[in-house]
């Protein structure tokens, strides 16, 4: 809830409370004024009178709070993007929502590069990034540091790719005397982006090798879990054969 909505809700609550206590206080005061002359002042009348006075005092306090709050300027309305940001944050709390948001962002960035010379390299970067994300849960120890470096490199590559596409869109608009220099700069940026994607793919391949080697058994070419599985199978088979022999008639 933004500050502006919170402000008006509090203003409404104070106004409603002031009206409620005013009605209650007026009713109790009227009942006290009518009943007291008939029966005199007893303990019941003192309760009525006390309740009426307390209600009137509370109503006055609520009206004072309402006037004081109403005298303050209302907070400005939040920008329209806030609602979308809140919805995005809520969706990203769930794995399926996070996947959907990432795919929407990927398609948006991919659409901005339509027709660019680096479109294929950008697609390769997307595939490599998805592959590295799948491997990230198994990159422990030294692999965690490589993941941080990969994240920084990917952010730089995506910024560079957007820069290349922006320069490419500006080429037809440039004056003829400046187009040659701008074309050369665009070519250098595109080449740098492609080389960066190549290096990123080599990093992903190295991460895959690390995960594969980390999963190899230490001795005998078999993982201990595999050996335990074979032993358990043989043991169950022996028990089954023993039970079968016991059931056979002598």
C-alpha cells in the first residue's frame, strides 16, 4: 500500500470514528437527561452520565485528529510503474512466475535486436546463459566464484549488445560524412560482442566439465552409491531365493 492510499484510509477511519462516537455520546447524553429527573441520581445514572461524557470526549478527540490530518497535504500519487513493479515482484516469488518473467524479458530484449547483425550471437548468449543457470546448483567451491564472474560478464555482454543494436539503428540516420566512421565503430562493437559470447560459451563448457568431473567416483570407476545399489540388489535376491526354497515341499 502506497503512502497516498494509507493517508486517505486513515482520514476515512478518523471521520467514521468521530461520527460513531458522536452518535453514541449524543444518545447516552439524551438518555441521561431523560432518565435522571424521574429516578434521581443513582449509580446507574452515574454510569450513563460517565459513558456519555467519555463518548463525547472521544468524539472530540477523533474530530481533532481528523482536522489535524486533513490540514496536511496528501502524499503525491505513485508513478504508474509502481503497480507493475509490485505485480512483477509478487510473481517472482514463485518459480513458475520467475520463469515467466524471465522469458518475457528475454523476448522483449530479443525483439529490440530484430534484424541486427548480432542476432545470432545474442541467441547463442541466451542458450549459454540458460545452460549455466541449470549448472549453477552444482557449481560449488571454486565454481561459485566462476558463477559471479559469469554474471558480471553476462550483464556486460547484454549491455554491449543493446549498444550495438542502438548504433546500428542510427546508421541510416547519420550524415554521409559521418557514416563511414560510425560504421567502423559499429563493426568493432559487433566484433567485440561476438568474441565476448565465444568466451562466455567457453566458460559454460568449462563449468559443464567441472560438474562432470565432480560427479565421477573417486575409486574403481564406480560411484559408491552404485556399489551399494548392487549389494542391496544381490542381498534382496538371495533373501527371495531363500524364502522360495523354504516354501518348496520336502
